[in-house]
C-alpha cells in the first residue's frame, strides 16, 4: 500500500506501508523521486533523477506540509 499524503504542484508526497519505522516521506516528481527524513529535522535521505533545484523545491514542499505528513503517518501507523 502506498498512501498519498498530498499533491502540491508537480510533487506527490507519499510513504510505503511496509518500510522502515523512522518517520520519512517520499516525494515523486515526473523527473524522479526523493526521500526525506523528518526527524530530528527535515533532511534528504536519497534521490534519483532530480536536479538540485528540484530537490530544494521538494524539500520546501515537505516543510510546507509537515503537519499533514505527521498526521498521515500517525493515522496510518497508529502512532
């Protein structure tokens, strides 16, 4: 299962149901994808296919939707 959290412009934020337990989010874009850790602060875990500008934009989208991401994570995983 791959719950979509939010769509923002060209980005779709989601997470995988059966992945690691550390809170993180995946950000998909037509050109590639990135994964961001959310704690202790938002940080890039890895990426494929995105330019430096797209990574910065993706991180800005993650920061703009932190509450939505945390709420979706807690709802989905019961935390």
